[in-house]
C-alpha cells in the first residue's frame, strides 16, 4: 500500500493565473495504519459489509520527503526501514 499526501495547494492570483504553493505544515503519523474501518465488501450498488477488525493493517516501511523551498525545486530523499 502506498499513501501520498498532497503537500501543495493551488491559488488563483488577482490576474487569473494559477500559482502553486508548497505546504510546510508538520505531519506526524504512526508506524501502523489500520484501515479496517474504511474498507468493506461491496454487497450491491448501495451497500457494503464492513471488513473484520484488524483485517487491513499496514506497517510503515519507508517515507519519501521533499526538501526545497517550492514545488518546482528541491530534492527528494527517503528513509527505509531495515529488514528485521
């Protein structure tokens, strides 16, 4: 499972141009992600059965980070969990 956070926003300037702005808000996250509350088996077009608790648990394996002042410049680097 790969999760990507949108870390920029688009603004319209006074003259109608689009500007992209990098968001520098700190993001914290756990090393385990349980999506069981958000996953279900589709029963029909209008309903789904909930997934069993703990069925969709993911362990963090790595993080990719952008370092730079804008979305148009900078570098990406990664942190990867070492094998046990």
